[in-house]
C-alpha cells in the first residue's frame, strides 16, 4: 500500500506513539473509575466498557460527570 499512496500509511514511530497514547488514556480512565464512589457492580460494568468499548455512553457519562465535578470545586 505504501508504494501506491505513501500519505495514507502511518510510520512505525507514529503508530507506536498513538498506541502509547491510547494506553495512557486507558490508564487515566481506569484511575478515574477506581476513584468513583459507586458500587462494585457499577465499577465492574464501567471497567468492562473501558476494555470492550471505550466510547460507550455509560463510560463517557461517568467520566464527564467526574470532570465536571473537579472543575466546579
């Protein structure tokens, strides 16, 4: 593919950087979930969402609410 359209191919360094960014974002979201004052059952659901579908509505809502609470204090 690189020989046909080199602009479409991401370099190895760029792929590694993007992978590291995704990993650190996952760790950040996990730490947010760990600090929430919610039941273990709900935490398990959020962690499952984090690993299976990181853009789920339930996970997004929990993170947005947490960020909003941090900003308001």
